[in-house]
């Protein structure tokens, strides 16, 4: 059974309504779907199981991004303050006389593509070109026009427009201070207007506040002056010209203004702004509506902004105008109170604490970004989230399938935000029909190959000068893997049957077809060719090879997970057996004489696997680690990590190298990497957004996913076992509450003074709980352990175990158990 878009949307909307404390939709089907699906996965471990008293407000406050008066205004959008409600948001930047809100919405896509960008007539042609070493034929696949990029117009996410505010223009604006309050997701700023109507400004007299409400679907911006009236201000709502789009349609009535933009293929959107306070004088221009205010009495003005697209309503303009009108009637205090409650419920899902604030900070900033740019029932964000400025953003702000889209979602599972996986699941189910069609017609296999650079319609958008990426096979497995992880973290068989398994099966069928096409080598193992290692040298013929480590790991995972899912569901027994047979006939991962995994086997150049972006066989591939795998692959994981740790230093991409360090038990490297989020040439702003140090681009997905790093340092699930503090040095005090592990188990724990002092587990579905003993009695010694039922206070069982050996007990559904040292 497949899940329709209506099912995804309905269940997501019902979940959102419940999470916001409002009534679910009147549609009984939507409420029922939510009850059967996403609503089941919002559990929070009781506070009584927490390891210690925790002041969440204080922790959040110390991590608030701040801009001091000495720093002045934020000069450009790349360093702007992001706010968002999971669908609609803004970047705030600029001085008071030109304060800019760059407006965006996740579902604003210019869908210019009518087909995927595949090289040649079919995939078999590329196999032939590679096997013949035909560089001339390869060059024929490339664009002939040296200026091809000038006319290259792929489908792309786009910005919504700009809202600009000019305050105190006839003054000298000083002491401009800003702060993004994480606890209530509100931006607050103040400045002093000297010379506006007093010669000497004595203190900041202007205050600004802004937030993006999910409960009311609006951005609210308030401007106040403490003692004297505002005097005058000017604002402008506009959409810059785009060479593929018609002119924007503008309108104004009373204190309400709007713009409506037609896109392509019947798509369109609207943005409305309603101003409270003194009535503005509104003027329509070519691409903007201008509002001017003059007052000698008013101290406050509030702006309400909303956006709507054709996905929200057949009448986007009407819906956007209704949203701002309703918000204005509710007023600032009511809106902000609902907004604050929404974020309070989100922060209560789980918490982490680390004595090293630099290690802790990315977890909270990342969760803020996740709550700002992702929401159940809404379209998934791409590379830049909703914060896109350019008409043609880098890579089309698309859904890159070789870490970028995964970065947004990998960390939210262990952070206990499972419901936020819904946009990812819906995205790939909506892509699925086009991907199956492309796979059948171009690759000529069954199943589905999912894009390396995906558009919202499922088209492959890789640039034509990168033909190897346009046919890259690895991302399909990585995309499918998150569906398998989502099942492991929930044990929801309905989700597995209706949502995860169709994707897993399609990818397994695709791989089986490719391998049949490629055939086997002299060693009677399948050939993976042409194969690439992620994006390494993928813009030239030399980037192709045979049996890359990346593609082998991807195929192993996809076939294993698909077979396991089929067996759990009692489906497709013959295909499951076939996939397991293929697994035995895949090539081994190539390694050099020192047992370090390399990207390709000979005769390709021997390039060792590093952790500069991720150490794929260790994570996310999870082939082996210090805690699992065959004897040979554990040895090679150890050798590879010994090399990779010296060749890498940071946690780009989205904390993946830090997870690899935790899996290898390398706590020292994990801690160091967690405070160096990005590699050379890239930087992370204080708000978690990232980009080139040259200031030429911005990405949002890696900062959004940085919860993954610290969560994995505190709690890992490896196969069927939980590991506490695998990446946290025992000398660093740390604690966490209500993190989620595989097996649908919530965990709270604390280590202090060099030892674990608290470990509590709640099995949401019941069944066995398996934990590697977290209490270190010393080399060669065993620790006496007991498991205590938190409800009955009785001891369930006693054990004697060495450090990191398995402790196992049976748990009842919902039961909480304390693992204690005797």
C-alpha cells in the first residue's frame, strides 16, 4: 500500500494542530490518520526519570546568538538572523534605516524542468563508454557551448520577496544591539536615535521584536519607541524581477498590502502585510508597495506578514490576507503567548547538558533551526531552507541526496522529534512516480533511482558538466536508509508497511537490475560500474571507477534493510531471498596494505577514506565500528579511523565525522570536532547557517542537523544495543534527558566526576532492552549491576559485567527502568 499526498498532509496537519494545543481538523479521516501514525511518536520521558534538576531557560539563554552595540548592524543577508515557522520565514539584516526581512517559504519552487538531466540516451550507453575507456564519447556528453551556464535554468527554489523598513532616517542610529532568544524563538533589538527630535540621545529608545508563528501562520514585527512618538517611518513590500517570471501583481487597501506572483505550471503564491497603528499612505509602484507613516502621537506599530501558495489554497492571496487580518485581531500578546507555548512544548521533548558550553551550544542552535525550517504537514526545506535570496541560488537550493537533505533529518530521531520526519517521507513519496518513470525509461530497470540533485518534482537536476553525478547510484540507498532508521526508532509496523517499505523495495529492485546489467567479474562478484565516490572528481572521466567503497556500502545497506523489512512484514519472500543472495555476491570493500579502506580498488589511484565530510563505511554506512562488525571489518574500521582522524578536524557535514568518532570510541576527537563545525573554506555563523568564507553562498541544512553530533556523543544505538556516552570523555560532566534510541527506547543519563551516576530507560513498545555496561570497574574487572523497576521499586535482575559488555532485560510497554551499579 502506498500513501497519498493527502494522507501525508492530513496526518501532518492533525499532528501540528495537536502539538500547538488547538483542536484537530474537523475531518475525521485526518484525525484518524494522525492517531494511527505520527501522533504516536511524540512521547516524552517523564521528568521524574531525569538525572538531575535542569534549568532549561538558563541553558538556552547562554546560547542565544547576540550582536553587541560595538558590532553594529548585520551587514548582509548571509549573516542574517533566521526566523521561521517551519513553512514561512525571514532573514533579518541591515541597519535601522534599512532593516530588511528576506521572505521565504519552503514550497516556492520555479518548476521549469520537464525532464531529468541525464547524459546520453540511456544508462547502458554510459556503461559502454566507461568500459571502453572512450574519453571522446564522454566529452560528447558534456555541454558544447562554453557559455552553457548562462542559459542554464533548472527547476529551483526561489525567494518570496522582501519587506524593508526605514526607521529614524533623520537621525544617527547608535548602540544597535540584537539578540535571538532561543527559548521563545523571538528576535529582539534596540537602538538609540540621536538627533531625530532631541539633540542628544541618552539611551536606546527604539525597540524591535519579531517572531514567526506556526500557530497563526504569520510573521509579526513590532516597533516601539519608549517616550517620544515614532514620528515617521517607511516600509516597502516587493518582489524583484525574475527573467523567467511575469511581473508581480500588487494591491493595497487601507492598511493592507499584498503581492501575488505567478510562477510556472499553474503555481503561484502571495504575500500580504497588514500594519496596525497609524494608517499608512500606500503607493503601488512597478514591483513594490510603499507604505509611509507620519505621526506625532503613536509609539508603536505592528506589522503582520503572511504567505500562501497554491499548495495551501486555490486562492493564495485570499488566504494570506485572511491570515494577517485574523492575526491583527488577536493582537501581539495573544499571538506571542501561543508562539511561546508552541516552542515550550518543543523544547520539552528532550534536553542535553555538557560542562563544555562550546560542545553543547550547536545542539540548541541546531534544534532552533530545525523547529524554524521544518514542520509536519509542510514541504521539506532544501539546501538553503526557506532563507533564499537569489533568483538562481547555488545548486537551485535543491534536495541533494548525498548528505545534504539527510543532514536536516538524521539528528532529529535521537533528539526525540520523530514527527518532524514527516516532510522527508512525504517529499520522496511525491517524487516516487517520476523517479520510477525515469528508472524504467533511462536506467531500464525496475524500482526507483532517487536523484543526486533532486527537484521537488523528482527530476534529476545535476548540472550537465557533472554527468557522473546525474547518474550517481549511491544517494538512493542513503535516502532509503533514513526510512529504515525511522522504523528502528519507532518500531511502527504500519509506518514500515505503508511508508518505508515501498521506498526500500524500490531501491533494492533498482540495484538488483543494475547489477544484472553490469554482471560479474572474474572473482564471480558483481561489478559496480561506472561507480563514483560521492562527488570526488565526478566532473571528469577519471572520477569514474569500479566498485567504489561508497557504492558498495550503499548497496549493502539498501539490500540488507529491504530484505529485513520484507521479512518483518511477511512480504516478498522470494525477492527477499534474492536480495540476500546478491549481498553475498557483492565485492568486498577495497583496502590498502595497512588495512585502511580506500575509495576504489586498483587500478584506480589509491585514495584513502577520510572523515573530512564523513567516513562513510563507519558512518553513515555503519558497516563496522569499535562496537560491531566482523573481525576483519572492525580491524579495518580501526585502521581507517586512525588515519582519518589525523587527516580531518571538523564535524562537517552535519556532525557525521563526530558520529564516526563516537562509533570508534574516540571521545577526545569527538569533543574537538564538535567545536569545529566546518572544514577549511567554510564557516558557521552564530545562528548556525553556513557558507563559504568568501561570502558567496549560504547553506542551512548542515547547521539544522548539528544535533546529530552531540546526541551521538551521548547516546548511540548500534545494531540492537544502546551505548551511553560513547563520544564523551569521562572527565567531562554531561547529562541528557528523553533522547530516543533504536528499539523505541527513551533514555536519560548522567556522568559526573568521571563516572556514570544515572541511567534510566523507557521502552515505549516493550520487549528486550540491551545496553553495553556503562560503569567502568577497571581493566579486567567486572561491575555488579542491578536493574530496578521505577514504578514498583523492585529489582528486576542482577548482573556482573565488564565494561561495555551487554546487559539485557525484558521491559513492559511504557515501563521505566534504572540501571544501577551495586
